[in-house]
């Protein structure tokens, strides 16, 4: 979990991302999301909807082991974050790390 936190902090500094449920769904519908991270205590209906959209968009999903307070803290924010989508990883290798851990693969660049 520590490695995902450090990679997530690097994405927050050098990459592009969208925090929150509605923004995550929007980026998935537009096909801009490369990776979706969902907190452990995200409501089941929202979680399944995000996973469904991610499956249609062929985007990787990572289930964060902490709750939404922990995910917000890992993002460097002072509020809760139930889910986020990474649209540009920047200098971070979070996409390779998640793929190496056996999660769903990353989307190919066009």
C-alpha cells in the first residue's frame, strides 16, 4: 500500500487526474481515463457502476485497500475521496505497478 501511496502522490504533482464519482464516470465515458482507483468503502452500487464503465472503456481498476479518508490523504487532500481517475500519469509509473500486481491491464496509447 505504501508503494501505491507514493506513486499516487507523484501523479498528483506531475500528472492529471479527476477526483470524485461524477468526474470519474465522465472521464470513463469520454475514454480519457487510464486507471481508476476506488476506495474500500465506496458504496456497492457506485462501485459496480464504475467497474462496468471501466470494463466498457477497457480501463484498469485498482481497489484501494484503505477507506475514502485514507485515499484522500494519499492524494494530498484534506477531504474524502471515494474514487479517482488518472488521465495522465505524468512522471509516475503507477500504471506499470498496477499491471504488475495482477490487476486489469492498462489501455494502449493511440
